[in-house]
């Protein structure tokens, strides 16, 4: 999908990540660094090259994508933003939960 997005002349960089979704559990979000283009135009562009289920469901335009000093894309930083904002049932998996109280000891007489 990233290759399909980057084949559009207005796109400079693109990254796709899975983000939590209440209906589907997870959906594909594309983060795009681009010149003047709309999300609808980019999704239509992707549909020319990919099956509909492989196209991004959401597109967000960003100034830049986080990279390491060697230029590798840091997708974990992109995902962290969405995981931290997710407050549904998965929240317990994403954040440490409060430890349960130890069971009270009982003595049998």
C-alpha cells in the first residue's frame, strides 16, 4: 500500500499502520507527507492498484515521518500515538494495570 501511495506524484513519503477501531478492531491508517492532494484522491489512486480491502481507510497528512539517524522509518512512534489515545477494552493491554490486591490469608482452626 505504501508503494501505491508513493506512486502518486504529490506524495513525498507514506507509512501505513494499524490503529484501533471500535467496529473492526483495527483499520489501516496511512500517514502521508504530500503536496496539495486530498485523502479521497489518494484512496482513489490506491484503488487503481490495490484491492479495496487493501486500501487505507483513513489518511492523515503530516509534516514529516519519524526516522532514525540512518533513515529507517520508526513506525512504533506512529503507533504509540494512537495506542495511547485508545480507551476501549484494549487499554489494559496497552497500559500497565493496577496490580490486584494480594489475597487475604485465612487460617483454619
